[in-house]
C-alpha cells in the first residue's frame, strides 16, 4: 500500500490531467506521418469540406465508421468467443457517405506505405487492390469471396495470437499485473473520490451489471463489485476525453482465482464526420456510437452499452483478450497490396450488410464508373488520396515544427 501511495503522489491530480494529455497527444502525433493521420480526423474532414460537392459520389445512406484508418480495424470477439477482423473503434460513426470510409482507409494505407519506404508504384497497386477488395463485397456475380483465405501474413499472425489469448495475456498487456488491482503509473492515473463513487454507482445499475455477467454465462442475479478503477491514458484520438479502466469481480470469482472482468469506459463526443441531411440518428452521442457498432461490427456492438457518467455520454464495454489492434507499420510490397485488398473487403462487408440488393448493385455500378486506361480504381479515389497525402504531409511537418519549438498548445 505504501508503494501505491508513493506512486499516487507522483502522478497528476484529476484537475491537472488535461495539459499533460495535450502534450502527450502532440508527442505521439509527431512520431510519424502515419501517426499524425491516425490522430487527426479533423484534418481529413477539413479537406473534405474544401473539395467541390460533385467530386465524390454519394453512396447509399448507411452507418459508416467515419474514422476508418488501419488502427481502427482488428480482431474482435463476439459474446460466444468467435473472432473476426472488424472495425473496432466507432467514435466517429454516423449515417453518411461510404465513400468517406474508403478514402480514409486509402489515406492510412498510403501513409503506411510511405513510412515503409515503399515506392510510389506500390501505392498505385495498393489503391487498385483497395478498390478491388471493396467492390467484391457488393458483387453478387462474384459470389461471397472467402475472406479467411484473403488474409495477408500480418493479419494471420495477429489472428492466431488473438484466438489463443487468455485473461492472463489481457491482464499483462493492459494492466501489467495479475493482481485484482490496477497499478498506477504512466498508463493509469488516480481518480478523484467523486469519480470513484460515480463509477461504483454506475455498475449498481442492473443493465450495466448484466453487460459484465452475460459473457460469463452467469445469471442476472450475480453480484458485481468494483474492485478498482483508474483514469486510462489511451491513444491519440481519445486523449483528453474521459476514459476509465474498471476491474469488476463477478460473484466472488477473484477470491477463487478465476478471471476478472476489465471494463472500458469511454466518453462519446460529437462526431467530426458529416452525416447525411435528413437522416435520423440517436441524439445522444453514446447511443449513436453503440447503434453504429451494431450495424458495422455486430460482434462488438452486442458487447457495448450507452450510459451517463458525470453528466457526460459514455460508452461501456468489456475488453476481451481477443480484442487487439491491427498494427500495419512496416510493409513489404506484396504485403502492402494484400493488406489493402483484405482490409477493404472487411470495410466493404460492413457497408454491404446494411444495403439491399438494389442498393448494392447501384453502388457497385457507381464504383466502377469512369475508370481510366492507366488505373483500375475510381478516379475520385485516386485524386482524393493524392490530395490528402499532400495536405497531411504539410500538416504533419507544421505540427512537428510547432511541437519542436514548444508552440503547439492544442
């Protein structure tokens, strides 16, 4: 206990978090152009606002990810333990234009290719593979391509790891400990007493307690107790928002040495991604995120709930050992093309399952229009990627300049 108190005294108090989080976010985004793209959704939509309205096709009004970069895809387990590659972060989800997800994914892959020092001709091949993989999800004549056979090696490796992971792996990775407590340090900061009380009250609600018990097959009457909680310092896009890690004990399992339950509480804020005019979506941001997840990534959506904490909208889900981030950093030429095709298939399927047959055919026809003789991909996709890579490169260098000179405060 003395060691924990000593550590606590060196960590930021709740009212001092924000400035430290901004500094950390800026440092992470300065690491590489790929990190800058992942952490700067607003830059993408600034570009989108600046292009002419007819430059992109208007796809069917469906739920889109809104922030469809490679880090937001990865293995996700459903309530029965089955694992699939799906979209795993839905903070920006809205009912909008599916073309936005495709361009965002293409930008992410293009910057990853540049970070791997791959030549420009490889980026051209990647964009053709991106278009091909995405279109397969809508092509009924081609049949249902076996997505399992399409996995590039980088995806196969992370899938094998995900399937064999256990609570021990999750505990060691997320909280670096197997004890029923969350060790405070660089990743976890202390809570205010009021935050702890509100978190405990949250899990006294039956609907949220059942979220923790359903994955274990125990009855609704099982006791759910908050063992520990901490502020969670997470990735670029969520730094600065409310984010908590919560350890739960289900029916005394901790005392018996059984697996604990690690819950993730994340503040839901207004999406930067533009929605289609006239569509109806939940007004509460947490309910919007959960609804989008149920359409785009059912395995994840069924494990999420919307709630209120400190009068803010939050999304709550249990973290499972199989939930992992797909890291695409260093790519060979062959792997880059295979990754682009496979990830586009994943996104395409998430889109296609929301459309009827007529909508899928119409969208596929639009995707295949106006192909040039030199590029087997939509012209608007290629033009958008080129413009975005250029604007993000300039934005990244400017960010680095301001970071290096200490002038970037937000």
